């Protein structure tokens, strides 16, 4: 083998080894991130935790709580949809050739108002549900009032939601 061939073979070998090491590191990092996400989902007040909270209730109470909160979510859904629609329109108007700051501001205000209406419906129904429970049951279900953590819904970034969006969810 010539000197030139040996140098090329060495360079290819080094490149392949670097590629293999980088792949291993990427796998390790993504695995650690996945483990953290799974662990975070199993903390109290997270999705999965709500099912566990409901499971700890007597069957008749569980069904009543589930039904009430579901009806509340369905009632609030139009508010959250209106909030998202107004925000999407604000983005379109803000990106137009002719900038209309007043229109963008009005649309964002409309979005915030609709979002607050929806959140108020959800929170008021949650308060009413909690009022009908024993102190121990209230303690178990009180995380549903958390704004962050999505205790009563699963965050979804892809596809249309089946439930109203969480107010803090990214848009």
C-alpha cells in the first residue's frame, strides 16, 4: 500500500470512529431526556396522575367528578377555540404588508379575554366539584387547580386537541 492510501484509510477510520462516538453520545442524551420526561409525567398533578387521583375515589364519586369536569371542558372549548383563532389572525395581520398595530392589539385582547373566560369556566366548575367532596377527597383532587402541569389534560403539540388547551401551552 502506498503512503497516500494509508493516510486515506486512517482518515476514513478516524471519521467512522468519530461518527460512532457521536451516535453513542446522542443516544445516551436522548435516552436520559426520555427518562426525565417519563419521570415528570408520573409526578403528582400530571397527566396519568389525574387518573390515579380519580382511581382513589369511590366509583360513584369518580364518575360524577369525571362527568362534571368533562362537561365543563366541553363548555369551555369554544372559548379556547376563539382564543386560538384570534391569536392566529393576529399573527396573520401582524405579518401583512401593511401593519395595523391597533388591529393586532385588538385581536390579542380578544384572544386573552376568550382564554380567561374559558379558564374561569374550568376553574369555577372545579371549585364546585371540590365543594361536594370530603376533605380527604378534596386534598386528593386539589392539584386540578394548578395552572401549570396540566393535571386534567394531556399536553398535545401535534394535531387538534380533544380537550381545551391549557392556558400556558405554547402556541
